[in-house]
C-alpha cells in the first residue's frame, strides 16, 4: 500500500468522489441521491483506499472544515478497526505524519484536533514497538506554546482510549502490558507536566483543557497525589473562572467519586471537606444573581460529595451536618427547579443508611433537615402561576407541552423524595404537613371558591399531590391523620386539576380504606361523581381509582354486585378505551368474590349487555374505527375471563364460568369468521380463547373440539400468529397425561399441532420470512412447548426436517423476537442429542426430579438432523452474529453453536472454517482467522468445548465493530435516510 506517498499529498483526484458525496449530503438533493451518497461514504470509510485519501483531504487547502472533520473521524476508525491493513514498516511514518498534522491543527478547529489526538492515542496503543510514547509526543508538541493545546488534548484522550481498548484487535496480554506502559509508567510524569503547565501562566491555570486532563488521569494515579498537590489548588481556583467552571466541576466530582471507599480515603476526605465548605457561600450568591448555570454546578458538587461520603455522613453526623445543610440550601433556593433533581439520589442514599438501627443517632441529627425537606418539596410541587395572575387559565406553560410533560415527570421524582422523608421522620408527620396546608387553604380561600373558579388552586393541588405520592408509605393502621384527611379531601372544590389530584389521591389509600369501611361510602360517591366531570383527565383518574377501590375493597363491595353492575352499564360506553378496561378490571375483582353458586348469574348479568352490544356493533361495522371499537369491546370480555377464575375441583362435573363460556363461544366464533382479515379483532378473540384455557384449565375440555376447529380454520384463512399463540395454551394444558387428561386427548392435541405446523410450513413456502415475523415467533414458541411435552413424537416425525429447515431460513430475519424464539427452539432440539432428555421427571411422592432417559431413536434422529442442517445453522448463526442479529440474540446464537460443537465437534469446526473462509477479502487479517481456528481446535482437542463459545463471541463482536457497525462521522446525516425494518 502506498501509504508513504499519499501522506505527502496525493492530489485532489484521490478524494474528489468523497468531497462530492459530502456535498450531496449537505445539499438540497433528493432523498434517493442522499441515500446513495450516504451508502458510498459508509463503504468508503471501511475501504483500504481511505488510508490514502483521508491524509490528502486533511492536507488539502481546498477541502472544507466539514470534509476535514469527516476525514479525521474516518482515519480514527481506520486506526481502531483496520490496523491490520497497514504494513508494519509504514507505522513510524504514519506516527510522524500524525504528529505533524496535530501541530498543523494546533489552533483548531477543535473537533478536528480532538479526532486527530484520538487517532494518535489509538496508534500508540497498537504500535507495540513504540516504547517512548510520552517523551516523543512531548518533544514534538510540548516545546512550542502554540502546540500546548494538542499535547493537552492527547493527554486527555489517552487514558480514555486505553480504557476502551477492548475494541482494538489486541490480545488480553498485549492490552494489559500496553496499559502498564502507557498509563501506569507515565502517571507521575504526566502529573508533573500538568503542574508545570498550570504554573506557567494565570491563563494556563484556568484552562478547561487542563481540568479535562486532570479528570482523565484521576483513575490512573494515586488520588492523594492529586489531593495533596498544587493541582488541587488549581482545580479549586478554576471554579472561580467562567471559562473553566464547568470542567472544574466535572473534575471535582470525579475526585469525589474516587473517594467513595471512605475507609481507604479518610485522609483525602479530611483534606477535601474544608475546601468544599468554602464553596457554600456560592450557593446564595448564584441564586441571588440568578446565575442558574453556576447554581446548577455548585449543587452538583455538594450532591455528589454527599453521595460519595454518605456512609461517613451517617457515621459522623455532627461533623458532616454542614454538608447536608448545604444540599438542603441548594434545594431551597432553586427557584427555577433546574438543579433540584441532582440532589434526589443523595437524599435517597442517606435515607438508606440513617433508617438502619446502627445509625439511629444520625437519624435523630437529621430529622429536622428532612422535615424542612418535606416543606421544600411540597413548595416545588406547585404548578406555576400565570404571569397575568388569572388562576382560571388552563394553559400554565404557554403552549410549551414539552415543559409541561417535563414538569409532570419531575413531580413524580419529587414524590419519591417525599417517600424517603416518610421513612426518616415518619408517615404521620409528613401527612400532617400536607393536612395543615390543605386546612390553611380551606380557611383562607375556601369561602371564595366558586364553580370553576378556585383562587390560588396551586397551593391546594400541591399538598394533594404530596398525599398521593406518599400513599404507598402509609400503613393500613394509620389512625391519626387519615381519618381527618379523607373527609377533607372529598369536600374540596371543583377545579379540574384539584379534582384530578383528589381523585388520584383517594385511589392511593384504598388498602387503608379496606380496613376503615366507615369512610368507603363517601369516597366511592366522590369518585363515581367524577365519572360525569367535563374533564377527560378527571374521568380517567376516576376510572383508575375505581379499579383500585374494587380491587382492594372487594370483600366490602361483594354484596353490592347489582348496584355496581348497573353503574358499570351506565358509564362504560362513554369512557375511552383504557378507562373502560380499568373499570372492567374493578368490576371483575368484585365479581371474582361472588359465591360459586351465584357466579354464573353474576357473570351473565355483567357480560350479557357487553355481548349484546358487541353483536350489534359487528352487524354494522364496515370501516376501521368501527372495527377497532369491536376489538376494544372484546377486550372487556377477556378481562372478565382472565380475572374471574374461582377454584373448582378438577373432578367436579362442571365449572360455572365454563357454562357461560359455552354460551359465549358461538358469538366469538362468528365474529372471528366475519372479521378474519382484521388483525386487531382476531388477536383479541384468540386472547379471550387463550384465557379460557388458562383460567379454567381441564374444565374447558368440552370446548376443545370446537376451539381446535376454529383455531385451525382461522390460521389457515388468516395466517396470523395469534391462532398459534392460542393453540399453545391448549398444548400446555392438555399434553400431560393424567387422571383428567387421557392419552387420547394428548394424542389429539399433537395431531392438532401437526395440522397447524403444516399450515405454517405452507405459508413460509409461499412468502419470504420477512412477511411473517410474528407468525414465525408464535410458531417456534408453540413448537418449543410441543417439544417439551411430545419430544418422541416430534423428533421422529416427518415434519421435523422441514421445521428445522424453516428455522434456518428464519435466522435471516432482522427482528429480535422471532429470532429469539427460533434460537430457543434450536437449542431445545440440540439438547436432545445426549443420553438424558433435557426435561426431568417429577416424583410427586417425594417431590424430587430425576433425569429422564433419552430414547436411542430420538438421539439418532437428532444426530441425523444436525448432520443434514448443521452447516447451514453454523453459517446462519455466525453471519447473524457478525452482520445482522440484534445484540440480545448473541447469547442464544452462541448457545446454538456451542451445542453443535458439543454434539459434532470436528464437523462443526470444519463448517466454521468454511464460513470464515467465505468472508470478504480484507475484512479480516489472515493471522486473526488462523488464530480463531487454531484456538477452536485446541479447545476441541482438550475437551473444553464450552470455552469455544467465548472465542466465537469475541471474534464476531470484533468483526462486527470493524466491518458492519456504522462508523463515526456520518451520524449527523442519519436523519436524511429512510429506514424501514417492518
């Protein structure tokens, strides 16, 4: 390769196509042209010619800064991933050229200089023969003040790149030795260099690059070498400069993190704490000046110090009270609520310690601070007041929906802090604070409240939200505050946000209500009234709280089933879909508590109106919204079937719920047949059928013939995976032969599966797997269960060969779920190659599991299948791991390969070698390929097949990073591309 020649120029001809493609990407060209340019640049970054043209671009006066940044980023990728493409004799010249380029870009642009520094760092890691790295770089870049920025940049990135060295193609031993040479052996020299630079001028001491270097080397040197050196004064001084403040904060927080092991760092903490205390006045100064960036940085410093030293704060509460007070002051003075969230983890971590018995003294020391924290948090919970002062306006964020959503999420995080406070100071005191605020509002503004006009409602809504947030912490036996709070809540005035919060708060105390039935009637009346509120938000809150009330108070409500059914029938139609489901879940909870002899009538009372409405809707539904409404309504039936499942002895002649299902089945079957081409409807019907089996188990056997017929016909007509999903529930329930499941039924279930499998194979024959991802997923999940219950039948049947071939084909998919299902199925099949079956036998007499012998016929069949399909499976799994599989599929793909190596080691090694030999030329170094195959053979010879799995994973990960994963430099262009993975 003519690297040397191109490093000295190369002419614009060499890189004209690259510049043209970059210009296309930043122009107004059409989508197709941009797509082609993007693909060209992706290929270019991985090509060998890029070694030549990147240097030419970087040295060309005609190239734009954007093109030069792209070239520098591409060069970084080449050095990290394609180092094997360079002859070793060209490396010294590459190093010298890199140093010259860095000097050229000493004054910027900074992004290019940074990328070139990363290039040089990665070259230093891989150029093992370069032993005097630090001396060489300092001699070339450290003598000229103009190049100081380059030297600092290099020192900054070097530890980070060494730490990320696993993406470089070095052995573990080489990387470990190089880490010692580059970092450990140079640590003290680097500290001396940085100290000398800091003392060279006042500007140098406040250089943000210097802070970044110190931060980068903190883990590489003993911490006390920094804390007790002049550099510590430099860091503290940098906090006083606007230009270096952010990087100094980052550096200080990194130092705190390194002191987390407080027992090993007591001397360092004693030196740091007084310095930290000097920053406390900055909290008030920044808040008074409304310098919120500085305020945020100072808050972070105190919060992270608190997190790092948390156990020490608990042990020595008096000595460190000042630190906790500083964090509390940050919370109090954060009027913009921008810095507050940085303290949340500190309050949580401290709570974790001081609620332990051994730190009870610290808890007493901090009770007053946590009590103030409750007041502060409830204050921050308040919605903003409009600048106009008009409390009736509904747009509190002036149309900024992102700000409103952020505030709502933020409130829930503050709610978590209130829960922490409950654990420290006690639930009763926290509830009392909310109660006092509600009571004060009632006394001050209650008389002025009119319908829809509630003055200063924010002051009422915030404590109501706090009550809701703390609900989970309140025990059922709380008898001091809640008996006073509940009557107050159900009388609050009618304002949308206040009513919403009141309804939601009541929903959090339903477990408490179940123990205090005297409050149930008023609360339920309040919530039921909210169903008729004009605000949809309030109605949704009412549905959610109603569900909680019915679930937690079902024993109190079980005698009121007729009234609840009447209410259900009145409101269900007017509710949005999600709320319909929540109310139905509530009704189902009460329905499930009905006596066995009345449950049929109760179920009929609730569901008959739903079924009747469903039949009416099905007769007239023609467009998509009408059909979706049917699907939503079907879900209500499923919820009842799913939740109402009273236990009935398997030997009992009938199950009351199944009796109702018999009446329901023809309606569902008719709707399924009519709308078999509308996926949401057939999915909901299959879900309902599935839960009939799961809820009523062997009692559903009278429905099996009809159910099997409809599932088979539906799958044939629609080719939708939901029919296989429902089939799976039948396989699980009726495949184990017992007193209630005869052998004939189990045989019939297997025959039913065979019928479904045949339909699936025909579908896969007609259509590519990309058009059937969900069907493939459901089929292989079903097949895995059939394999568990019927291994002898399946593994010796004529169907297994085409099923295995279908599995190989399915591994070409890009979608994670079907891939996972297929890989799991393959692993299950390969597990049947040994003398013992993978599933054991349960002995009910002594409760033990014993291995189940694997018949010779099954082992022979699996070996024959593996020999026939093994090469394809190896190719599919290896290429999938190298090119297409999502990351979560790697463990199972390597598991399939491991099973193949364990079953047929030498054959699998040959298939692996053949697959690796088919990789594109230049994509892998010959020595790397040889090393992989040699290591595999060594593991086979020593009987250590299990270790092959790690070899394969490391190899495919490295290959993918180099050749497949998008390289940096084009990320900003991704928005111009259209990708579809459906």
